[in-house]
C-alpha cells in the first residue's frame, strides 16, 4: 500500500513538472514577403508570387494528394504540375494551428469539388514549407526550402 501511494505521488509530481515545460508562445505568422519566392524539394519547384498566385511543378501526385507513405519511401505517382492562388492562414488543428500557406488549385481543375493543400511554415532557419504525407501523427513530411 505504501509503495502504491509513493508511486502515485511520484507520477503526480512528474506530471506537474512536465506541464511547465510546454511552451504557450504562439508561432509567429509569416509576412507575405517571407513566403514570396521560389521553393525547392530536389527538382520540385514551388513558385509563390506576390500577386497571390503560385505554380507547383514536377511534384509527385502523392504529395499533391497528401497520400500516406511508408517512412523512407518516395511519394507515389507521376510528377504533376498545378497552379492557383495562395493565402497565409492556419495549418489547422493537425499541426496545432501553426501558420500555414494555403494553396487552392485552379489548374488542372477537378470536377465536383475544390481542392488544394496547406503547407505548414516551420520555425527552422532557414524556414521550410512542409506538408504531412498521410496522417500528421506519422510525422512523415515533404519539405520545400526557399531559394536564396
């Protein structure tokens, strides 16, 4: 009985000490000037223009559709190109509301629904734009780095 009480006390103390380690500081939302430019992932190219348009070229269909992949595997499908409009917004609840760059695909147009992708803006230096492939808790990311 004493061991059980001691164990409960240790668990409660540990939990209380860890709650103080979580940062409540919000992730800063980037300015449009931070986002505008050309971003690369290998030969993939994401061009974000100051007029609110973008072009994503030479990117696997699996990335565009955010299909799940096995860790270490390449996204499936042929390389595709899409274009459309972009805005800075939230990365959504999947990433804790971190800032995101929301792309709305205009070309090619899929009949029957609007579609697009939201890239999360990382806090790395230099920053990256990334999208989760599959479930966010898998932490499998496809990242773009801005050209200098």
